[in-house]
C-alpha cells in the first residue's frame, strides 16, 4: 500500500465534475478520482473545519464508530473496476480488524475527520497514478468547489437524469 495525502479538491474544467487529487507521500505520483458534488462539499467542509449545527453524515459515522468502541485506523483505495473506484474502511474494535466497503469519496471524507491515513494499493497507483507537479501552496490551501455551484450542478443533474442512465 502507498500512503497518500489529499492535495487538492478541484473541478475538472471539461466535465465540471469535482476531482480529488491524492498525492503519494514521498513520491511524485497523483491519483485523480472524480467524485460527486455532495461528496466534494463534505470533503471541503472537513478541510476547512466547518462545524455544522447538526452532524453531517460523515461526522455521524465517525461518532457511531467511536460510540461502538471502534476506531478507524486507515482507509484503503483498492481497485478500479469499470471506471469505478473501490475502497475499504479499516476499523479496529477489541483488537479485531473489521473491513467495511465504501466509496473512496466517503472514505476520504471520513479519514479527514478521523485523522486516519489514506492508502492506495500499489497495483492501482502503478496503473492509474500519474506524475504531476503540484504547486507547494496546494497542500495547505485546498481549492474547494463553491457550494452554490455544486448545488446548481446537482439540481441540473437531477433534472436531466433518466432511469436508463443507471443501467450502465
């Protein structure tokens, strides 16, 4: 496994889709992962330490894990199948390791809230990772999508999506 850090949350210009850039620790490869607008917002909130009046879903999940006597000790992004990334939450409870399947966007959002490391399988990083020169200021000041733009994009998607779009 390769440890990565979230270096940026961007919006891809061509597709207007939010994109996570996960950079290899001690290396120069970056794993780009497209995510949905709500997930990008949740990640941006975690990066900016936004506290909401009531827990957001990822905050709630972190609280549930703790309340059940477990802790998130890592998240692993494991594979890419048919253009879909897969991840696992690695939990520890009573010295027993528990794997929970998750979307990478949810896993990253939870890792940011829990302080857990983000890991990528060696094979996935070798196959999909790209060498990118990211600016040094990108690792501190994350560019987060404007919430109003994300909401507008989500509404547009909901207004145009058809049931047959989900058959693919």
